[in-house]
């Protein structure tokens, strides 16, 4: 169990669909970018992770525990979420092999029991609740030697991340995009947390430089930039970052 207690409830804040960006965004445009991101995440992990099979812990699994990255039967996914409704949904749809209610950083699971710990689009909510350090130290504890933490999160150094941080600071984020708890994460912070937890070496990639709210033609025009996402100078500026941080064998 983590000694630290979050300063806010350990779950995502309520989302208000009546917000500016959702009023002007088409579902089909968002879906297009989601599909592109999932393909990029799959390609990056297949190329760089070096774990071909095993046990995955997906923390903050929501409705999508990461099957697009970790296919069955090679990977057995245990989904954890602090929201019991999400866990019930995962159980109903068999989206994961097991599902548990639990809070990141406070999971009563045995040490060295997973080959991958996945945080996909959850650390940036947890950053609103309290420190990230318990999530990284927990991942280090739960990983087997040779395993890796994979984190996929919005980056703070992309123009959209900068805008989001500004909206958070001046208190208009719920009116702009429906929630106050999307905190873009600095690439440096992700690497520092991984290093401090002993998850090293670590590497960073940009999943994408495009944004789901952009017009489809603009998304298509910008998509080739994503091929630069693994270059060390370009990676930190991604809209969405992918961190791989290893527990040494
Ligand atoms: C944006 S969703 C991401 C879901 C999924 N990982 C995905 O990629 O689609 C964030 C999820 O994290 C969960 N969550 C938020 N804070 C959490 C915490 N402290 N511990 C565990 N789960 C948390 C929420 O309930 C929500 O299901």
C-alpha cells in the first residue's frame, strides 16, 4: 500500500458534454484520430517493447484495457479501475481476462507479478488528484525483472498541451472541453519519475503530433510527421507521449 493519500477523490472528475469543443467536433473526426493513435501505439510497442507475451496490468483501464496493444492469447490482461461501473463493464464484455476495483498507487497485488504495467490516458487524471510517484513505485514493485511500464499520456510541450494547461490555470477547462482534470504531463516529469522509481532505462516516443479536433484533411496532412516521433529531439513535443520504462532483469 502506498503511504501517500491523494488530495482529491481517486477517480476521474465528472465530464460535462455541454462544452465548446464537443459542440464543434464531429464524432467521425474524433474516431478517425483514435484509430490512428491505436495503430501507432501498437506499432511502437511491437517495435520497441521487447515483451512478446505475458501478464499485463492495465491501471485505470476504463472501458478499453489495451487489447489493441496486447492481443490475446499472447497477453493476459488484468484490468483495474477505481470506478466500479467500469470494472463491471469490463467483466460483462470480457474486454480483459480479469477485472478488479482498485486505486492506482494503492493496489494490494503481489510483487513481481506482471510483465507490463500499462497506464493509458490515466496518469494525467491522477496528476490532478495528487502525486504521480506512488504509481511509478507501484509499477516498479509489481513488475517482474525484464518487465516494463508503458504510459501513454497527453504531453505538455505540444501546442494543445500548452493550451490545456493554460485553460486549467485560468479555470475555463470544463467550459472548453468538459472536465477540469486533464493535466498534460511534461515529458521530463515522466522520465524523472521513472528514473526515481528505478525503472531505467526509459525511452520516450511521440504517438502523434496531430489532434482529434482538427479537420480530417489537416489530420491527413500532419500524419506523416508522426514518423519522426521516435527521434530524441522530436519525441518530447508529441501531442500524445508513449513512455517505456524498464525494470532491469
Ligand atoms: C480516460 S479513462 C482511460 C481509460 C483507458 N485506459 C483507455 O485507454 O481508454 C481514465 C480511467 O482512469 C480511471 N481512474 C481515474 N483515476 C484513477 C485512480 N486514481 N486509480 C484507478 N483508476 C483511476 C477512471 O475511472 C477512468 O476509467
